[in-house]
C-alpha cells in the first residue's frame, strides 16, 4: 500500500490517500485542542496512544458485531482505514453526569444514571457543534431515520462493551463521543477514534480523571494519565 498526497488535516489527525481508492491512511498527531480549538497545546505521545487504543478497541468491537473502518495498523502513529464519508453527527453517550451535561442542567458531576443517555450534535465548527435531536438531523438531511436507528443501536452496543471492558481495568466510563461514516457501498461503520481524547475515564476508586479533561482544565499530569490508560489496557 503506497501513501500518496495528504487529503485532510484536522485537530488531531492527518489523512492521506493511498493507491487503493477505498483505503486511506490516518496519522495521529500530538496536538491537543479544546473548546472548539480556542485552547491549543501538545500532549507528548498522545498520537501513539490514541492510535494504538483506537485500533485495539475497534478490533474488539468488530468481534462484538459492530462494523468499523479499521483495516490495519501500519506503525505507532499510522493506520490504514476504509475511506468513508463522515455522517455529520457527533454521537455522545453519558453514563455519569460530567462536563457540559452538568453545566447545561445545573447538576453536580458524578451522578450515576439509571440508564445511559444519548445525544447528537451537528458536526459543524462554525456553528459550535450545536445539539440537535433525531427530527432535526432528518430535516437537515444529515441522516435518514433508518441510519439514525442503526447508529443508535451500534452506539449502545459500543457503550455496553466499553463499560464492561473498562470496569475490568478499574475504570468508570463516564461518557464518550463517537462518529460514524459511510463506506463507498453505503454501509454505516464506526469511524474516527476511541481514546482518552474522546472518552471521559475516571479511576473507579479515586475518581481521578484519566483523559483529556486534565488538558481542558489545566490539571497537569496529562501525559501520565494517557499513559496510565495504556498501561491498564495493554500493559504498555
């Protein structure tokens, strides 16, 4: 597989074309951003950790029946994935109150919900990724009802899997964000990443934050937190 020209550069990743029109290469960066890019910085080694963790989780999810864009890890930072057109919805699942949920509804962080919640935001930086419901998503032609129902089904399956997996390494899965894409034949698959950038992960006993909140909130020891997740997940 030959790596060709760069197609895209986002906040956390670069994407390159290959000599296969259905495959692209994702290159994970150490750049970190928060608050829609208003806060910028670097988390040393983050790209390697996010790449490895995403690939590890996506392979496990494939085994659990959730289709993903994963093809093959090429190096510490680079992975070959199926080329998809991203469905412009960020899908957020919450098991415990935290972050914008707590702020929006005026509740403390750390309330364990009886059942997970799901919310969508419109993936649009210019608009600040506003929240929307299923009806808005269909009205804006971001997805069809069938696609939304499928995305919800996959999302709750991901939550069930991740929650129990994290519990096994003594971590509470507080909330996380997923993105889905459509392959050239129109199939919906899990895309983007599953990492401490996109998940809130708390130590189950101390409730220490082991995710990007340490960067967002200037808590320090960001690199250590990412490395701790890797150590527990994969013994690295």
